[in-house]
């Protein structure tokens, strides 16, 4: 009797162990998916491919006062920290902002670090890190016209500009009714359109606008308040879906560099560099 009981217990224990192994294996396979395979490729190749879109200072831009033409900025300093965390080489791929998410989902790049904000639409195709910077969306105009624009309704007869494929373009589409909307790939091109009075204003985040206000004394912020649901922008890293290891690594770097004050310092440093670069461009 006792022998049979022990035998039965051992059989049950064996079944439980096998079931546990089977369940654990399935869970691991499902959680890893293609995303963690992508993480393994990064580690195997010792290379982190990051997509960005220069012309969006202080996040990413080309410093015209530097000897090289490589992309610099807050996002690039941050990307270097991510690469250091993983122990791999950083490879930056500069492209138009509208091309970034497609490159990420197709596997041409591993991360998108491009001053990108989290939206529900984007979350359908990619995962996001925790936000690392927060800014406010504003409207800028020529100083001589600033007093004309006090409320959103004052923009009904205006020609408004925004960068293509951005949340600022969405703001114009959903929260404003201007006479004309002009979208261009690069912020400097929009600034030129504003200075030559081909457009009346630009919807832009304040962190980015500040560089151009410093280098162009004819431009200023209007008093227009963007509706609450559109007013603030949280910037994060876009990551191919299912790559939780990479999400965790990026979030770790974000937390460390928020805690040690690096993000705040990068914004100050690269804002100053960008302003000087913009002055050079205007000469």
C-alpha cells in the first residue's frame, strides 16, 4: 500500500515537472517572439541602429559650426548612452520623419529616437519607452503679427505651417481651421516660409521653437493656448513591438539620465549649440 502511494506520488510529481517545463517553454516563446530575436541580433552584431530626422533642434540637428556633418543633439547624446548600456556601437540613420516608423517596423533600424511623441495611432504599430522629455505645443509668428493672434479663432484666416507627419500637423487638422495648411519635412524650411511671409504661423513645440527665436529676433510666441488634450507633448523612444528586453534597457537609461540631470543639461547645452548654428545659417 505504502509502496503504491509513493509510486503514485512520483508519477504525479513527474507530470507536474513536465507540465511546468512545457508551460514555461511556451510562455518564454510567446514573450520573446520576433522582438527578442531582434534584441539578440543587436547583441550579436554589436551594433545599435537608430533612426532619427535631423533639422529638429535641440533633439537632432547638424551643427553648422562643427567640422563634421554628423547628427548631434539631445537624442543623439541619449542614444550614445543606450548603446553604452548594451555595450554596442551606435549607428545613426538620418531620414525624413515620415519614413521612421516604416523603417522601424520593417526591421531596417532597431530604435527611433527622433523627438517623437506617444500617440494611440503610433502605439498600434510600435511600442514606446517611458517618456524622457515633456514640452508644450505653441504657435509662433512674426513679432509684428503676434498681437493679431490671441485665440485659436484668430487663426481661421491664417496660413499655418507644421512639420509633416507630426503631432503638430495633427493639431492643425483636429483643433484648428486655418485658411491654409502648409506641411514641410524640415522645421528650418518652415521658418524660412514664415520669415518670407508665405505662412502666418507655425505650430511647434516650445523646446524646438526657442532656438529659432534666439537666432531670429523677428519671430515670437503668440498668446494662443492649444486645447488641453493637445497642449503637452511627451517624447519617447519608439521600439519594434515585442522587444521587451530592449524596452527595459532603454527605460533603465532614461531613468538614470533623468535622475542624474543629464537630460536637463543636454537640453541647455544643445539649445545653445543649435542657436549658434542657426545664426550661422542665417548669415
